[in-house]
C-alpha cells in the first residue's frame, strides 16, 4: 500500500490550559499547558499512524511556531513534508474551566498565503505518489475558494482518489468538480445544498442526490452521537454511533476520515471502511482534550459494530 497523503493548508499549534473558573481582568492561574499539533490533515495522518497505516502529512507552516509545530510532529513520529511559508503559523487556545467542565476555544485565522505559495501546492498534485489523497480543513486567507476544486481536478487526472472534508464555498466548488469521498456533517450538508436536513429521510435524500449528480462517488454524513449515513452508487447504509462515555469531541470528524480512508486504502468493503470510520470517531470521543484515539478502543468498537451490523 502506498502512503495515504494528507494536506493541511492552515495548521496550528494547539495549547490547552485548565483553570478553575473563567473570570475577567484577574489573573487566572492555569495548568502548565499542553501543546499539540493541530489541523485537519495532521489529525487524519496521526490517526492513520495510530491505526498502523502508512501516511505522509504535507503541511504549510512558517515562523517560530512552524519550527515548534515540526518539533511536536517529530515527537509523535509522524512521517511528514513541511512546505515553508512566509507567514507565521497560528496558535489556537483551548481553556477548560474545571468548575463548569466547559471548554472555551480561541482560533485565529492563520497567515495569509501569497499566490506563489498556494500555486506551489497545486503543482505538487502533479508529482505526489499515492493512491489516496485527503484534503481537509479550512483554507487560509489569500487562497481562492476553488483551490480544492483545482487540486481535485489535477489529482483525479492522475487516477488518485480524493477524500475531502471542508466547509462553505471551498466545499461547494470542489463538489462542482467532483471528488471520491466527501464527509460533511449536518450543518455542512445543509449549507451545501441550501436545504434542511433534520430528518433521517431528508438526510438520506440529500446524500443520495449528491451521488446521483456525480458531485461525490461516496458521501459519508456524520451526525455526532446520532450515527452516520453513507450514500454510494449501490445504495444507502446507516450506522448508529456506539454508546460511549463522552470526554471530548475534538478531532472526532478527522478521526472518522482517518479510519474510513485507511479502510478503503486497505481494500476493505465499503461497509467495513464506513464502520471503521464510525469506530475511530467514537474512540476519539473517549479521550480528553486534543488527544485522539487509542488503537485498542478502535479495534473493540469496530468489532462491536461489525457484529451488530453483521459485516
Ligand atoms: N457523542 C458521540 N458518541 C459517539 N460517537 C461520536 C460522538 N460524537 C462523534 N462521534 C463519532 O465521531 C464521528 C464524527 O463526529 P461528528 O459527526 O461530530 O463530526 P464533525 O461534526 O465533522 O466533527 P468535527 O468538529 O471534528 O469536524 C461520528 O460519526 C461518530 O462516529
Ligand atoms: Mg468536521
């Protein structure tokens, strides 16, 4: 199996603190702070690595925080390719308030890219050596909304399968071009189609339509704790979310993408790959803060889903 390539256009250094209580003006004494690498594609690559798959995370970073991000990725043994950019990589803050068990998240926009910088990434699409390419996350400032569409066109021309997890206009534009797998959540699906998707029937119909219009070969709609729907040329599959003790949903969507893409790249059936995605997402919900999944949890939840769904 060739490594699965992931792309992160706008990664971050995520710093998590705990305080007793959020109060204005007065200093809030916090825990020392835990730093983690952040960004959709980086998370997907970390999950694939945890599950024993081969991957390479391509990411754009710059400034002193870019060096720090690389150090964090090195410490996690991630196979990676750093594309240096002029702007400074962002720092995102997470503050957990012990008193209320609420999590506050502060996410700045990140650096603005020059035309030369984003065009350089598009050119990579002509040379990368992979069967599966995962593009996830928001686009940084300066990058046109049709960036993922242009990227998908160039990858597809080389027979590479494209998995996309993004939102808003970049998602819409990319689906005009068409991708192999798209993973919206309910909000992203509603924005994309300008329709409400509150009932199971409406959700299924909207996913089915995207496949029929060749906007994606496979649509995996995830609904948090309420299960997931998969539409493809052969029909529709639904899976419930495993009942788990929810610690933090941070990274659940990326974990789903990592599990499902690995399943597909390994040649599992579509049903199995879908179940592996659901199991991986649920395993990440079991861990606190920015931690992703443990391999044993994924294996256990995957086995439970397979036996319940008779896969
Ligand atoms: N409360 C939960 N209980 C069980 N599993 C969950 C829960 N929340 C999320 N998951 C798992 O994670 C997967 C992805 O979660 P979700 O639908 O919340 O993605 P998302 O909205 O894209 O998340 P993100 O904010 O990470 O982008 C779900 O399909 C499910 O497998
Ligand atoms: Mg998501």
